[in-house]
């Protein structure tokens, strides 16, 4: 697996980018491909490949780090 972080100043579009990559928001133009799958046409396949843990969501202290990653990866 891989771990990816997206950094930038406020208002740069980080949240919008993550929302598009995770199929929560459709791109306003162009196309977005994740793992060879189009985020608009093949959302199920894209969601099988990624997991997102937003910064405002706390991890669960009763779970291990791996369990938290697996939990958020399955959302």
C-alpha cells in the first residue's frame, strides 16, 4: 500500500481535491483517474482503492493504528 499526504495553504483546494479523488464531489471540468479508474464513471472501483481520514475526524483510541487505517479505508 501507499500513504499520501496533501499539504498547502488555506484556500488552495486541498479539501476539494480530496473530495474529488474520493468520489464525494464530481470535477467541474476534465477527468480524474485514480488507479486507472475514472472517478465519475467507476466510483465503486475507486472507493476500493482509497481511504480518507479527514483531519477533523479523531482516530479511535480503543483501536490500534492499523485498525484505525482499516476502519477508515473501509468507509
